């Protein structure tokens, strides 16, 4: 039997089976082969394939294809949670072996999982294989995720019993069930629309997307979504402007998209005690160091357009009708915002507090005095 005949036979079956697909792939395997001798990298890849196979089979899945440095596995449509547990087990075992033994070194992988209908067929060699957009999505999620990450699509998230998802580190930290996942959105090659996904937080924190994925995602999404407000003049400025790329109200954290790359943010870094961000809104913030080495930089003292805020005047130019107000986040990061005062400028002095609304204009984000502000003291 040839592949043409195999695919033709598969098409005669109108009822497509619904499956959960797991794709696991070694990160930068070509570089691994370049920098190490064959006697080292070949056993490493072999050990990885063994670990992946065992993780899949323990959860009732079936590896249908080995891809040199990766595996493609299939679970029944009721096995979405099993597939997630399999991906976690794979990552945990890789980490354990590299920390405790010399059996496998310099080996990181990514896992992508998706659920949906597939085309199932018998190959000319007599094996069972699957193809289709569900398979493509699992592969794209895997290749877009950062090393050590486990990404799942929305269908998998809703099909799985997430109360049965856990990890060794998560249990040690007594992590609640609802903190084992973090929602995101990414542009993927071959998919016309941005794809929603969930990262499984099996370690101490999320791993996020690969740097190249972030760059491509920004390029893909630049035209249909609001662009970051760029400060006029082009001179150096320690504050940055960006757009809220995604935000989880449940977890109180998300990411800011800028021309210089993505920044992490959570409620601790929102200025003036604000609680939530709105996706697509313009923001201004003070870039600060990552929380941990290798993580994305943090957007501190963040202010979003449309917010009503309060701050303290550090400068007032009454004759020119404006001033600068400092706003601060919970961690003590501070940024200074231009506030237009107009005829009310004479009412304010340095050290006074004022309420204002953050608005966007051609020069970036600034404040407009809140109409409810009637005096310099609150």
C-alpha cells in the first residue's frame, strides 16, 4: 500500500476520531550535535526517547512516531489529563536525571498538547499514524514554547479534569489546583489567527515562550492590534510604553508587549494599588530587572490608559499649566507622569496629592486632572 492509497482510505471514513495529541521535542538538537561528539549526543537522544516513551505509556498513551529527536503520542479523547500528566512527568524526569546523574546532560525539551479530530490511517509499513490540524497545533505549541515548558491548547484544558493535575514541586509548595496553569495567546506559523493556550506551571514558575516566538508573535499581531504608543522625539527615556498583550484576572499577572520585547507584570507592579489590566490597552512603566535570572524583565510602577489614579506632585509649573506626579507600586518602583493642569495649576504645590485620569496622546501617556478633584488635599 502506498501513502496515496492510505490517505484515500482514511478519507472514506467520515467520522473522524477525537484524540489528544502530545508532541515532545528536544530544544536545539542541532546545536547539541554540533557541540558534542556523536558518542555523547546519541545516547542522550536515546535516553530522552526512552523517558518520553515511558511517560506516555504510564498514562495510557501510545507513541505513534519517533522523529529523530522528538516523539508524537496519541491519547484517547478522554485522556487529556493523562497527556498533561505525561508531559509533566517527562519534564520532571529530565530535570531529575540531569541534576542527580550523568546519564543525560544539556538536554531540554518542550511539550505541546492539543485535542481535536484527527485523520487516522494505516501507513504502508502497517503502523497507525495520525495527521491533521490538531497534530499540527501540538507541534507548533511545542516549537513555540520555551525550554522546559508544557503548553496545551484550549480544547485540552476544557477536556481535562484539571483537579487531577499536579507536580512534585507544586505539591511541595502546596500549590492550589487553579495555580497550575496560566493562560496566554501566541501567533503560530500556519495559523491565521492568534492561538489561545495554557502553560502548565509544573515547576516553581512559568517558562514562557521562546525568544523567536515572541518576536514573530509581535510581528504577526502588529497590524490587527493597537501598536504601542511611542514617545515623540526619540530621545532616551528610562520609562517605556507598550500594550497589554495578555492578562489573567484569576492569577493577577500577564505580559506587556513593547518594541524592545515582552515584560512580565503582576498586581504587585501596578501603580497606585490598581488591580487589573485590559488587553490591548496602552501602558507606561518603569522597566526593572527580572525576578529570576533568565526570566523576562518586569514592568514596574505600571500605569494604563483610562485609569483613575492618585499621586504626589514632584514638580508644578503653574505658569505653564502642568506638573509631574509620582505614582508607585507595592514594591516601591516609581514613575513620574506628566499631568495637564490648565487653569487649575495655581491650586497645586509640590507635595500635594491629586486625582487624574491617564490618557493617550501623540507624545505617549499622560494625566488629565480629574474633574472630581476640587482641592489639593485628599
